[in-house]
């Protein structure tokens, strides 16, 4: 299936093998052609790029796995284009990969939102020039190639990935660096395929940057992605304040900032967590106003579907409203969680993970990190008690 990193390598190999078979007039080339162009390109990848997990340029497994995969898809499409095939969908997709890269960078440190498994222990990871070289070497428009070249130059990424092939193929394109027009661009972007909203208060290095996630797990259909509808992170300038510290290989919502409702039908070792069979989980809406206010609603009740059994959680909603002020250098974030589990003994679990050392007084926790002050305040609740827990790294 498209979008896992193994598929990218498979498609790249299958494409080059088929081109070689055709050029050598191998007897089995016609059957192989039907598989490569008819199935991989025209059916599987077409569905993944329009209405599927690749739409919007994100990578469901996370950006530890994406750079090489993006480059392989791009070069496979380039090889087909060099032999006269129409690969326009890949041109549009590579543009979205570049745009997603821009929106997924933190404001000051310009680190990349991971969005899946990684062995790194930092909140975010450096951008990788394999992604950008893939955009340049692939069948992108001249404008997009120039944007990618400018990002490589601006971030000082040249020669850092160890794959000279991609860098050489990109270099021979001769793309002249032209900066992405951030000043004229909207400050929010939704990668539809992964259900990820990227938004910021401005393009300044002091901006508040917010990422939230809400998508059906069955739509993703990839490894390395925990069930985490309703998850979010928040950075102010240099300081990562709300982070996702999910360890590699987690299958639990509790390692993230996603809300988690107890349900009555999961096996005990699945609880408490969302699960992997949802089909209806989605943003009801996500938008940003002209004044910079960010608002979104995630409906994740279907995250408690178990295999073929419908969810037994009748209501599960998370709303966010992010209100920037002080010319976008500060923000207040209101998170509203509403759920009905169907049984008073099955509660809603909420947690916000932060590297800030917090001090709790009644229902308010406060702390500082770098140049930022973080306050987490419980405004209203139907039950439960606010508490601060310190978790040692690696535990």
C-alpha cells in the first residue's frame, strides 16, 4: 500500500526495472507494465495523493521516515516523465511537500514537526535536505524547485544527508534559490491526508506555533503512527512548551497530548487508549481568522471502534481556540474537552506534556522555560483533580 517507506523503495525499484525491461524488449515487460503504471501509479498512488494519506504533503509515519521516501517517489516519477508519461499528480504532490515543510518548521529554531516515530529525544528534528533535493530532482515546477533550493541554502542543509545521488540530481537541475513568499502566505495550513493543522501567529521568529492532529486511523493505514486524535503541540519563539514525547513504537494515546476516553469493549491491555480502526474521526472544522485566532474541532468518538464493532463512546470532542496577542508574541490557548463514555466509571483522561518544571497551586500550574512563561489552568471540570507529575527521561 502507498505511503509506508517500504512502498517508496518498492515503487522506485519497480519503476526502474520496468523501464529497463521495456528498453531491452523483455518478453514479460507488458505484464510488468500493467502492474507498475496501471496499478502502482494510476490506481494506488493516485488514490493516496488525492483523498488519501499523501494529500497535503505530509508523511503518516513521521519525518524520520519521510525524506528518503519522498526522494524515491520523486525520482521514480521523474524517470517516468523522462519516458513521456504524464506525472502531473506528482508535480502537485511535490509542491504540497514543500509547502508542508515550510509550515512544519518551528518559528525560531526552525526544527521540523515529526508527526510519528523517531529515535530522537528532542521535541522536533532538523529538516533534511533529502526531502528538498527530492523536490528539486523530481517533476516539480521551476517555481517549486527554486523554493526548495532556497530552503536548502537558508537552513544550511547542503551535503548533510549522506546520499550524494539526490544532491547531484538536484544540482544538475540548476534551480536558482528564490525564497518561499512567507510574508504573503496564510499563517495556517492543513495537510488533509494526515489530518494535521499547522498554524502560527505570524511569520516572525517570536511567533506562537501550534500543530494539532485529527484523522481516522484506518485512513492513515501506516506503521509508526500512534492513535492520537486530538493531539497537539505548542511552541513560542525558541521555546517548545507543549510537546509530544511519544517513544518509538508506542501504540497508546496516553504517551501523547491526545484525550482518551475509557470504553467498554476494548480488551484490558488496550485500555485506556484510542485504537486503530476508526473511519469517521476528523476535524469538523479548522480555520484561522484574519486577526490570527486559530480554532478547530476534532471529533474522535469513532476512535473507540474495535475491529468491526462500532464505537461504544457516543460523544468525544476536543475544541481548540488559540488567541494571539502582543503582536503575536504571546497567546492564550483554550482547550475544551467533552465526552460521554456511557458509564460513570469510564472517565476521560487528559494530560498536557511539557518540559517546563511546573508548580501546582489548586487548579493552576505555572513554570518558565527560556524566555517563556507557561500557565496551565483548569477552568471547569465535571470531575477529577488536577495534578503535576514529573516523568524521568526514558521512563
